[in-house]
């Protein structure tokens, strides 16, 4: 089969023929129809992000496709089913604290690396091999719409955060990082889940205005000044009432004061979800006040990715029209132009923009 292979960090993807995957018990082979090219793929492939990825390997986390073959223990999947390929692979021998690897992307620790060595190749290929539990049926779709369904991969991240925080219809949410790729998706997901109001702080006035244009008065924006105390007070005043939940999706380069200003707007007994990158590049810690957390009874949830069952709930929101996937602007490339797709993704990142490979 044809695949895009990363042979060494800093080199271009090699488009070549490799052996097709061989199925085993507890596994499924999927014909890949569409797969996202993340905006920072160039940083992963250059080695700048220092991700744990043994090479050579076919990169690519997840995607949308059709089942080609199923193992003998599959009881619901059928050949030809349209599916979302969940890239979050969890080891099966410890359900309490499973080792995790992101398919064709990165591993967490030595256990995740062992998992990666077996499920070595990702979705930048005509076929991909996954654990059975990572293949999620999405129902019948038009093949032309498969690239748009790749937006599930972006929306699942904040959806996982909101599930951890038990977001309820009618609540007020603040999205820290609302002008970014995952943050803007968090705005859409929160509204789809029934949030009465989403507070969207940021410095990019054009993006903030676009969020209001897309979603209407349930989104209230705040232009950040950089002064922690002032920004916190302005965010609180912008909300129609107490802020029930704050989700942080800020990238690593953002200052801790900006993140802390947003987090500490949450009401007493409120919930905070940390999903961003603060501290990953070194520097000071977040430094949240212990007395504030304790006396205000604030719940803080650290969340990485999402639970295995999340895909089904998000698909239901999309099917119901509550989470319209057609708001994502698409640029598609075939597998022969995978390197051009990586370059395009880096130059065209931002809210509701998606670069997709169609193997």
C-alpha cells in the first residue's frame, strides 16, 4: 500500500509502497478516506517538539474511513462501515492506569512506547491497523463529506474536558484560549452541549468578532490587556452571572499570568479543566493560591484527550445538528502531496481551519 513515511526527524515525508497491515485478534483494518494534518505537524516531523516517536514510521493520528477487515472477536462492526479512527490507544492490561500512545504521533513513557512499537503506523496511508475498541461507527455518510468528519478529532479534545467537568445545560463557561484552534472548537462544543453563555477572552479582535458572528449573543468576548487583575475583573463582569466552568486550552508559549487570570474567574464550587500547554517549555509554574482552591471549594481537573466513549456522544451532537461540522474550512491534499499538506497546515492554522489528507 502507499504511505507517507517519516524516516528521520528533519527529513521530508517519503511517499512509497510499504507492506499492508496484517490483522490479528482484537484488531481492525480501516481503509483511510480522510485524515487531519495538524497545524504543528512540521514541528513534530522536524524534531522540534521532541515527541516520543520511533522512526521510521507512518505518522498521522486517527481519521475517517471504512472498515476493510475485522478480527474474529468483533461482534458489531462490519466490513464497509463508516468509522472514526480514535488515535488514543490505551494498553489493555491495566484499565485503571493504562499506558497510552497517540497513533503515529507520540507515546507517553516506556509503556506507551511499547504500545507504539506494535501499532507502529498511523493514518497517512491507504490503510491503518487499530485496536477494535478504537474504531467507532459514525453511521452512513457521503464519501465527499469524509474530510469534514475529521473535525471530530479537533472537537473531541475540549469535549473530553467538558465531560470531566460534568458541564450542564444552562451553565456559563469561560474558554481560555478561545481564539486558537482547540479553543474555538471548545466554544462550539460548549454551546452544542447546552451552555447558556460562553465567555471568550483573547487579543485577536478579528477572531473574537468572528466567534460572535458564528454563534450569536450566547458568546460574549473580552479583549485581554495583559494585566492579570484587570483582565480577571473584566471577564467576570462580562459574564451574565457566576462562571460555572473554566477550560484552559492555551498553548505552551502563553504566560502563566494570562492563564491564571482566566482560571480564577470561576465561582465558588466551580470547576476548572486544564488541557493546555503551560509549563511544557519550562519557566514558572501556574502558582494557583492554595487558600483560594480550598476555601472556594474549586475542583481542578487535569485532562489529556478524552474517554473512550466520548466519540459516540460527539457524533450524536453532530448528527443532531447541534455541532455543525460544515463550519470548518477545508483544504484537501492527496497522499502524493503530503509534504505540501504539512506546509499548508502550518501556514493556515487557526479557528475552524483544517488541512486534510485523502489517501
